[in-house]
C-alpha cells in the first residue's frame, strides 16, 4: 500500500470541541491551492489531495458531516467539487466573501446544542431527552432487577431449607432426604477425584481453568452447601455415627456422653480419610483408563505413590477434623435463640468453613511435595486452586452475610435508634452511587496507567469511585434483602414463607427474566440510540438542504431516517475518487473492549482498534489464534448489514461513545457496575465480525442478559460472538494508528484533545501503540515549541508554531521496501497572536481551548472560536511553509509536500 502514495487526514476525538476545530482545518485546506500530485501538474484544493479521512469520536462528527454532504451531492447528481468550493465561502474572521456561507456549514452553527437544540427549562427538546433517559433506565431495570431479586430469593430458599432441616428426624425421614444425603457424597468424590487425577504428573490432560471450575470447584461448593443442610438435621447427625460404626469404630455410650466433642472430631477424621481414600482410588482408575490418550506430562506418575497416598489420607484426616471442629464450634459457641437465628448462622459460615478445611487439606498434602513429581508445577497448581476456592469462600461470606444478616441487623438497630435507619442507609447508598457515576464519567478519572505513582496512585479519583461503587452495591443488596424480609417473611407470620409461595415467586421471576432478556434490546434501550439520533440530526441532517429535509422529516420530532446513509453507500465502485469526483475513503475508528482479554500484555490498554468503512468493518488485531493476533473483517456491502443498523450515523455514534461501563484503557471494573446499573451506556454490542459468526446479520444479541452482565462486571473479550464497541479514543484518539497500518505516505493530524498541560497524552499513546503493534517509529520534531502558550491574561503575545513535523520510518520497519512518510501534526493552543474574536472568548473562558469534553452544549461564540482557531492555526502553518501566494505571483503554487518540508 505504501507504493500507492496514499495520503490521510486524521481528525482527533474531543466531542464538539474537536469537531469545531477540525472544521476550521478542513476549511483552510479547502481554500489552499496547491499543485496536484496526480493531475499532471494541475492546481487544485489541498483538501482533494487526501485519499483517506480517518476520524475518531468528535472528529467523526465533522468527518461524517463531510462524508454525508459529499454523498448528498452525488445523490443530487452534483459534482463533489462543489462541496470543496463551498467549504470556504468566508475568510478566517467571518467576513462575507463572494458568497454567503454554505447552508451545511450554517446548519452546524444552529445545532451546536445538538443534544437539545432548544435548551430552556420548558423546552420540548430538553424534556424529550429527560423522558427518553428515564424510559430507557426503567426498561434496563426491568432487565436487571428481577435477576437480583431472584438471587435474593434463592439465597433465602437455601436459608429456609436449613431452618426446616432442624425438624427432620429418623422417624419422619422420607426417601427424598436419603437422596439429598448422598448428593454431597457424590459431589465431594467427584471434586476430590478430579483434583487428584488432574494434578501435574498424573497422566491425565492438563486441566484448564474453566474445566476446573466446572469439575472441581462447583461440585465441591454444591456438596458443601448440601452438607450444611444435612448436618442441621437430627437424622443427618445420626448418620455420622452409623457410618463410623459400620467401619468398626465403636464407642461406649458413657464415654461418648462424657467426651462428646472429642469423639465427634475423631469421627470426622475417619470420615475424611474415607472420602479422600475413595477419591484417590477413583482417580487412579480414571488415570489408568483415560491417561494413555491424554497429553503426556513430564512424569507419568508420582515418584513415591505410597507416600502420595499417605499424604492424601493425612490431608483427608485434616479435612475431617476441621469440618467436625466447625460443627462443635457451632454447637458450643454458636448463637442461642430461635431456630431461624441458628440456621442463619450456619448458612453464612457453614460453607466457608468447609471450603477453608479443603484449602488447609490441600496445603497439608502439598507439604509432601518433595516426594511427588513436578514439584514446582504442583505448588503452582495448589496455589491457583486455593486462590479460586478462597474467592468462592469470600464471595459466599459477603453475599450471604448481606442477604441474611442485614434484615435482623436492621431490626436490632431500629429497636435501639428508631425507624430512621433504613431511609438513612438508602440515602447514603444513593449518594455513594451518584458519586461513583459522576467520577466514572469524569475526564479527570483515569485508569491505573494514567494515575500518579507511589502512594498517590491509591488515593486517586478512580480508587474513590471504585470504593463508592462497592458501597452502593452492598447497600443495594442490603435494601433488597430488607424489602424481601418485610414484604414477605413478616407478612407470612412465620419463620419463612410457605414453599409453594417461594416456588411460584421463583417461576414468575424466571419467566419475567426470560421474556425481558429476549424482548428488550440491549442496544436500543441504552443511551446510544438517544445519542445517535441527536448526532445524526445535528451533523448528518445539517449536510442536507433544509428544503429537501422538510419534505421527509417527521414534523413532530424533527428526526429523519434519510439523514444517515448506509456505510456502503459512501463509496462508488468503478469511479476514481479524484479531481471533480473527489471523495475520501472514510475510516471511522472505534474501540473493541477487551477488559477480560486472553492477551495479558493488553491488561493496561483493555481494548483493540476497530474500524468502520464503506467496504469493511472489523479489527486488524483482535482475534487470538495460535499465540498471535489475526485480522478479522466483515464486508459492509450487503443489502442490510447487521440487520440494517450499520449506517454512517451508527458508526459515528459508536466512535463517539465516550462514557460507558467499559472504556478501553480508562475502564474501571468497580465503576462499571454502577454505570451499567444507571444505564450510563453509550456503547454498542455488535456481532463479532469473524468468519464463523452466524449472528452477523442480527441487529442485537438474542439474549440481552448475558452481554449486559459482561458489560456490568467487566467481562468483555474478543472471543465472544458479540463484542462491545465504544469511543475510538478508548484505544487511540488521533486516528493515526490505522493510517500508519495502511502505510499512508503523507498524514495530517488535527489534535484538539483536552490537554491543558500539554502532556501530549493522546500523541504519546498513539506513537507507543504504533511502535509496539506495527513496528513503525515516528520521529517528530518541534514538540517542545508547542508548549509555549498563552499562560497569563493579559500576557504578551508569544510567537511560536502550533504544529510539529515528523518522519514516519516505514523503510526501517519494512526492511527498506517502503518509502518513509511525512507527518504534519496540528495542536490546538493559544499564543496571544490569534484574531480578537478568539482572544476575547479566551479571556472570558480561562480553560479555552481545552474545555471539558463533557460539555456538549456549545454556544455560537464558543463554536465559532474553536472553528476560527483551527482555521488560523492551519493558515499560519501554510504561510510559514510558503504555501500562501501574495496574489500577484504568476508562479504555480507549491505542492503540499513541499509546504510541509519547509516547516
């Protein structure tokens, strides 16, 4: 591609601030007359020299406006050259030229408040936005709240079962209880056998983490939960004696009565040895049957198998002793009172105690590691296994503690302090949630990579937001538990609801969850549609003549589906996009979120590049295969790609989805939960464009609940059938990365990012990723001069450039087969030499030209100041490069490359 000598214009992200600044750059490029590189020495506009238009986020607003305008002119059979000539009908200070300003440009000014064009307390635009946000929030809660209530219901159902277990005795035991009693036995044997058979050196297939979770962790947790239920019954306790007696361990009744607790612990040790011995035998049989076809390990079996068996039995004895000791502690030191109180205590602490006993048993077993094969690998296996069991331990403790512990705690506190506790809890939780959402959306909240080093790293806004999110989530669960307790349990007038009511409630919730998940669209009822529709009206609608739009728009809402063409319609096949037919190939940058990516090297960036173009959409580096990342693109030239939703407006809005639960390298898993809960979601779920994906023609995921939870808990990855796309700036904010991938020889970058300290965060991020991923170095000169800026008001004017020029070292990366490229980098700044229209606005707005991206409600003066600044910066560069004639010169204008080289 380098040999084709393609040029690219890159417009950075930054919301409407970036769009207005880039408009000024476009207008000055359109007005600059240069000698064309392709048309045999003819002169023409510098803008038509660019074959690629690469946009991100706010740059995509104005880039899509230009693409739509060019498309509308073609539809009307007009020459695209009329767009270029119409772009600059006024000079830099806004004086009237030969013609009045082009209608698509003046339309932009009218729509600078694009979210609500008429922004007043009684404006229909404002209140339609509010109504739409509240509607979508309600529908998202219809999707999200029932699963949370069902989780509370299931937790309480387990609690009810433990309460009822207290009344089960031998004389009234039914056959179903006998079945329930043997399920823990089967679960423990399955889990322990799998653990023994799949440890390093056993001769079976190396176990993956998902397989470990399904075959070891989950069976053990199920068995532990049922064991708590069994041991709460009198019949279950009697079975402990029967089993140990059956194997020859008989105890005199008087001794048992006098030394009851030691006998219980001793019986526990015996049962533990029996369980572990049985699991060892089953594992050996499994290894003999299936081990031959498995991948051979470093050693086929333990170095000393009898020592291995002895160590495993010792671990079993420790497991049994600890389990029985927990039973003794519950009897002797547990809470006294009602059956409900003791059952709740057993529910919260019973399973964690059994899991803790398993972890200790594993530690005792691995202490014999010197006698076993693959010592180091075995130690790592045990560490990871224990780590996963510990996570389960802590999760159970936290969840059951909140669900079962909060209602009685609330009743006790209210008995001491009055009835204000629950309202105070709700208020505190609501404030913490609001704080978390605000900080999560703030441009000052950064990912770990952006935070300060040392102690300050742990005291940043990101950490505060994550803590606030955790507090809110805990308060939310607590309030749901209190509501359940007061609405149902107290109404029943007993320890718990009748089982029929529990069953009916569970089935009803299940039906509601299934229906909501398959009816509601996770895309349409996020904030994305509201955001996209307003972007389309403001920018793509502005590209159309008002008289044409009046014929087709909805008079009530002012929206028009014809404003946004399909992406594939932007490219006319068989027509050279040069000269009078000039139309740049528009590449719109987005970020494919990989918060849970398999590529551990991307734990910081947590995103991959994703592009939309008239021909393809996809990523050049987001499919992991054979240890490397492969390209994955899908064609956009279909009658209805992605169910007809892949329009220019959709791509533009995805590229500008700056605030979402997953935000590339700005992602914060702690904040993601609340942003998803409150529907602060501008991103879009798109079918993964890999070749084997049958969902490519679908508009949305068929099951909304799974992607919603992936979004909420930071589980987005590249391996799913549906991928989550957000603002291109969450990966790279300049649009430079994809143009270097395409080996463009001349690249002009407009950077209007929010960078008041001139740390060049976006530029540094782009250059770093280009070097790591593409192997191309870019040598920029003069960046230090860009730091000279208008720092005080009033202040003497500072004569300094707004640009830097660099070499793109393609030849070095491609082994000398490619020619190096040129990079012209424009940076928004203020030196005091700008026109008075810009300076007057800057004096009254100290943060100009780096006002926050969250401000999407620009005034006329604000929009014009950024546009004029972009125009003046481009003009100063072209003047310094010798590109502006005096008006009396008869020489042919210079080439654009010569202008850049003269800077």
